[in-house]
C-alpha cells in the first residue's frame, strides 16, 4: 500500500505563506467571487492519493479563516494573523442582507463590533433624551419629587450620559451659552423650604467658558430677581471648581463668603441638552435657551 507523504519543514513554511497570502487577499475580493478556502484546491498533490496540501478534507467545508493546526507553521502564524485582522478591522456581522456588513461578508468573518452604534448614534440619543424629558415633565423641576421618581430620572439620565457625543465637555464652542434648568435634586437650588410665591418660577444659568465665569439667575412668582456669579477653575476635561463671587437679591448685591465653593462635572452636552453633577452628588438637567 502507498503511504501518505509527510510534509517537511520547508513544505509547511510554504503552505503557511500561501495561506497567509490567501487571508490578505480575501478582504479585497468580492463576496460573489470567493468560496471558503478555494485556493487550497491548487495545493493538492495529484501524485499522492488523499493529499490535500496539508489541509484535512473536513476543513475545506468549514467557513474561511478557520485553520487546522497542520495548515500553519509552528507558533500558529495563520491564527495570529487572523486575530490581528479581526482586531484591526471595523466590521459588523456576516449578514449579507445588511449593506453595512458588505465588508464583513466579503472577508468571510464576523466580529462583535456593531457599526449600528456609530450610524444610529444620533437616533439613540434622541430617543434617550425624549425618555428623560417625559419622566421630568410632570415633576416641576424636581421640587417635591419622591425617591421613586428621582430614581426614574436618575436611570433615564444615565442612559443619556452613556451616549455623550462630546467627551471634552468643557469645550467652549458647545458649553458656553444660556441654559434653563428643568430638573435638579438640589433642594437649595429649588428653594424648597420657601413659601410657594417665593420659589423660583424660572432658573437660568449663563456660562462663559472662555472667560471661566458663570451666572445663575432666577425670578420668583412674585417677580423678585435673584442672581449669583461664579468663577471657574478647570480640573480636567469635564470638571471645574466653582468659587461663588457675588449674590444679588433685587437691587441689592453682596460678596459671597469664601467658603461658598464647590465642583461641577458636565457628563453630557450637545446642541440643546446638558447634564451636570455637583460635588454633593446632585443632578442637574438643563436645556439651551
């Protein structure tokens, strides 16, 4: 009986090179023109019955890029190249019906990367923001909200924060401007201990990040204006230290005590919404005016 010839080291190295070249060429070949491991057919030795060029017959029916250990040289060169190819390629899934996945289909591989995250990011943000606004709407800026209602707002706010399109939230071009406060957990800002007529009807915050200054303004139901100015010191790309400088009630103004200070971290900001958190773990949701 004729015995199968065993491949020598030089034969194995040649096989590795050919298969590695095949890996690199598949990504640039249209999906309709490729078949799994089609190039291995040319590697068979017709003079040796059953010889598949080192690739077992069962491997020929498997999806491309699934290498048998005999098809690569020592150290798993082919497998390492495949892992690097998948890691460095922005691909989605192998669903041929999805146009976004044509690259993945032509390459014959799948990945956990989801291009839909990037393509549908704006839609996801819009949906998350609408959900947050719907939870906030009946709460009168949070004054008198129950713990359960606060928890619902917190959950909705975190969903929005995870979709923040501007990680450098202290960017002057996006953060500066006038904002209206629509929700907070700070009883002090809401003046919750005041009679109803002395509580704020509207709450505004004006930021000038270039000048590192800000101003809070509010008008009570009796029409009495109040304000406080502050100066900022950036701590990182999202957080500023806040030093309050001057309080105003009607026509009267007085200097803020030195110990009136805090921190403000902006966790989400886009063209029309901002979410910030204070050093006392208070939540602030604002809309651009």
